[in-house]
């Protein structure tokens, strides 16, 4: 069943060579189509421009613009081959289960294959959901910082032991601690 | 017992040697440092070396023994002239330092000579009481605040085998350093 009245959102990625004005160009294209740039994140990854955003359509009556129209409007940005964009429709997300706890995980050590895979798998086995992740390679030093939600009733000590085992196997340092939320 | 402001690196009577600063992921940075005898001649020399190395390193406001490859609870601090200071005790070295009181927690951005390309937002106490021993100068207690308090906590962490990376506030709290301070 397809519900045409439902307002889909568009998920857009823009990745490539950084230069001044990329965000201005993208935002103008979306504004021109009546799209609201709602949640977005942009950073530079090893110098590459990297942006991911979700935007909502102009309203239920008008509907979300066709993907082809958005792609056509973004085409001038990608014409010289230095930027790549993707556009796809995504349905609305439900409200997630309230987490049992919010934690910050730091991992650092000598760079080697499989750090993220091993750590993330260890968390996933306990139902830990990574909500934000940054990794950086700086010389020989590999750094991972993740924020994660643990399910209600999760055995935090067992997760800590699992991460300790992973860190020993990888020869890296691991610190897991509750995230602090200051409400001022 | 001398106060920390009366203590002077010159009183050690030793020429400090500038030592190479080790960078993460060196294992020594993640090991808890040994408790030291603050009157041991080797510790007095280490204290002089830490001050000498700190002084030749631009923007360096603190340096701990593990950062020069020595797994020991000794560090040098000097935040004089830094814009975020309030209380300043000048140049001093502490052995076997521990946090006695900590309050007024606040987030601030930190860098580290052993992690030269990254900075991180770390919550630290804005007011601390730190107990420790001056090299050749006995047991002391320092009450300080603001940036000097942050520097002390950062260096005490080094002596416990911790880096600011172990305490960053979240996934978006590490940054690639743009300017070398
Ligand atoms: Zn440091």
C-alpha cells in the first residue's frame, strides 16, 4: 500500500573536493525547490567535503519533488566531476525506544585493520546502538569516539569486560563512561 | 615546608636537558606512572628536564614524565600569561600529585604535545585542590582555578596513563587542530 498523502523526506549526500560555497550552492538549490533543509551534518574527512542531509518537502499538497528534479537541479554542482551527490526518498522514522543509558566510548591506539569492526561488533552483541561516531587517523594514532545508547537493563559491566577483551586483542586503549547531559 | 611560589627550578641546581616528546600511540602514555621519591637525584634531574623541555616548546603549559618516556608521577606546569588563567603559581613541578577537591565543572578545549594534531572538549573542574610533593621541597597543597586547574588535571591524568582522548565529551568533541598553539 502506498499512501500518497504521506510526506516523504529526501536524503541527500554531497561528497568531494572542498571549496568555498558548496553549502551555499546546495542550500540554494534546495530552497529553489521549496525544500526545507532540516537535519544535516557536514564535516571534512581527510580534507574531503562530506555532507549528509535530510530535507522535507514543501507540504502535503505539493508533495516531495521528484528525485529526478532534485538531481537535475544539483547537476551543475557535479558537472566538473569534483563533487558527487546522491538523492533518495526516505519514509518518516518512528520514535525510537527510549534508551537505557547514553554512553561515550573512546578508543585510541596504533592504527590497525579492524578496530572499528571489532569494537562496533562487541557493542552490537549487547544491543548497543552507536548514535554518533567520529574516527581520526593522525600519524600512527587511530582515534575512535562514539556515543551510544544501551538498551534498558543492559549489563554495563559485561559490556565493559567485552570491550576490555577487544582492546587487549587489538592493543588499543578503551574508555566507556556515561555521557553527561547538563541542562542549564 | 616551602610554598609552591617559593619553589624554583633554579634551586634544583641542575641543568635541565631538553628531551624528545613521545607521541601517542606510545605505550608509556597509557601506563600508570610509578610513585617517586621527590628527593631522589634522578627525580630532581627529571624535574629540571621537564621544565627545560616545556620552556622550549611553544605554547606548552604543562609536561608530564610519561611524555618524555618516563613512567613516573612527575609533571611540570606553567600557565603564566595564558589568557584563560585566573590564579597562577608560576613554574612548578609536582611529584605524586592527586586531586583532593574538585568542583565547578566546565567544558573546555585541550590539546597535548603527545597528540599534536587533535584537540578535544573535556569537562574539568574549574576549582581544585591538588596535593603533591615538590622535588626537594616537601609536601604541598595547591588551591587553584580556571586554566591552571585544567592544566593540573590534564597532567595528573598523564601520570595515571590517561590522555584527554579518554575523556572527550562526545563523538563531536574531537577536532583536527588547525593552528599550532
Ligand atoms: Zn598532554
